[in-house]
C-alpha cells in the first residue's frame, strides 16, 4: 500500500462516486442493466429495495475481487467473478426472504437476475481487477447508486401517474392523487394504465436521457 | 507457485468453491426459521382474505388464532374427518394422489357469530400453478368470498385473477343446483355470466388462465361434496 498518504475522500476518490450518478451513469449513458430497470419500476418500494440490493452486490463484489485481484488465475477470472457475485446475490435473496417477504415476492426472479446484471460484471472487469480495495468500494457505491437513482426516478413517475400512489418502505402505500379527483368519485381524473406496463419504463428512461443530454452537451456524440 | 499453472488454477477453484458453499449453507440455515414463518404468515393472510378479513404481517397470526384457531381439519372423499393438520397439507402433492387425497378444511367464526367454510383450491394456469381459497356460507352452498393467487400469469391478462374485479363476482354464487347436484362455478366468456348463479365472467385475453380457474374449482370443490352435504 504505497499511496496511503492519499486521503480517503480525495477529490479523485470522490469522483468515483459522483461520475456514475451523472456523466457516466450505468443506465442512461452506458445503457447497462436496462432489463431489470424495466421490470421492477412499476412501484416505488421494489425499486428502492432493488437499488439497495444492487448497490450491496456491486460494493462487496468489487471489494472481494479487488482484494483477490493479485491471486486470481487469469484463465478462470470470469468464473471467479461469477461465483463471488452469485454468492452475494443468494445472500441478498435469502435476507430479503427473511426480513422483507412482501417485497421479495414482488421482486421475485429479478433478485436472482442481479447475477446477470451487466453493471456488476462490467465494474469487476473494468475497475476492481485493476484497482485497490478502497477505490473499488467507492466505485461500487457510485455505480450501485447511479443505478438505484434511475430506478427510483422512473418508479416515482410510473407509480404516481400509473396508480396515483407512492409506496415507500416502512410507510406503506400513500395516496397522492386525491380520491375525489377520480371519475369514479365524480371527478375528472383517471390513472394512466399504460404507465404500469414495461414499455413506459423505456420511454421514461428515454426522456431522462434526452433531458440529461440536452443539459450536458459533452454527452452528445458528434 | 506458478500463478498461471494448472495446479494453482485447480487448487484455487476448489478452495473458492468450498469456502463459498460453506458460507451459503450457513446463511441459508440461519435464516430458514424466519423464512418459513413468513410463508406461514402469508398463507394465513390469504386464508383470512377469503372471508373478507384484511390482515397484515403484524396481525395475521392473532386474527387467524381468533377466527379460526384450532377449527382446521382434514376430511377425505367420503366426508369423514381424518388425521392430519389442515394447515400443513401440501396441496401440490395432494393433487397428484387421486382418490385418497386429503381435503383440508377451515371453519372460520366471524365477529357476527356466523361460521364460514374455507376450502383451499389449487390448479394450473397458463404459465404455472394458480391457487386460492373459497369460503362458503353456513348453507354450505353459497360463496361468501374467494381469493386467488398465481405464480407467473401474464400481467394485465391472466394475472387479473388476483384482483378484486375478478374475485368479487364470486360472492353469492352457488356450487350446488336446486336438486343438490354439484355444478361448481363456471368461468365463462366475459359478459355471458349474467343471471347465471353458477357462473362468473372470465378475463378477456386471459382465457387459458380463466379456464384454469374453472378446472381448479371443479376439481377441488368436487372432493368436498360428501362433506358439505352431510
């Protein structure tokens, strides 16, 4: 450990957390992990839990692989990464089944499918294999949070306009659109059922990418 | 040791697999009790839902104890009570057994003093198993409530069986006709059930799941015929 003089949260290290939230966002810029982003964003609560689960896996798989990086035989490195990721995902799945049963039922197969989430393998190959443990942990936090951020934004709009509610962990389902607005109660409003269907997640992500690129000209390809 | 050699690679892989297997076995064992309890509570919530008692993970056990408690037993095809615990009967296994199947039965006492007969049902949807609970009034004929669940039916189509618009019409339907013959409750093409006391509307676009519900009800309710007529 030669560079221990470098402070833990130096500007360079902080950048590892902040760039994946914006200019290097795994979903909107690198377009990784789209599949689960479409599937779990119909309600806010599963999206939040999914974001936390993926962050847990990116952080600890990055840490473990980074600690082992000098011992891993290069011929089986992908297998080693897969075993580490799969073990972490199974732990997350088991913990959710024990302590957040309702949410784990809603997430169903998508927790297991974190294993195949491109973000995780991508970060292991691109970052953890060649960097020290601490920057790898920060990279994991950044990319997990960048993924979770998009999930939460998409789920917020989909649930608000699709169901008129917001479901938060610990608070249950909150009715946001007043009941008296609904046509059934003599009002003028009706939920947009299209928002709950998967294609709408893609469109919301598309709108986010559009807004993000028009605000940050560096992201526009020539 | 040569880090790219075969010996090292094999050793590395073996040690890694053993360590990971031990870790996962430990996690799975230590969380098992809590997980089984969650499954039990979820089942109790479902059973209570069929008699229109809304419960959550925190109060399901107390409500189950209050309304059903020990009033759960197993009957056989002849309608006699047999040994066994209704709650732990594995419906998936029983369905394959044929005539010597165990038929679980729950009797629920509501706050207004009436008793409801709750019958668990299980069958096949389009993509996987579907299940549910049907509760009957004291006449052992008229449906008081029904709730259904599924493993992986198509959202928006077959998956609608777990929603109220599909389940509510079951209330008030009858499973025996006037002369006491078993008719079950048919799930018919949407719009055709009007005025039929033995049928409800199916889901447009979810025909195979709807038919699965029909087959499930016929198959599972029929076994209770002798018990219900006694």
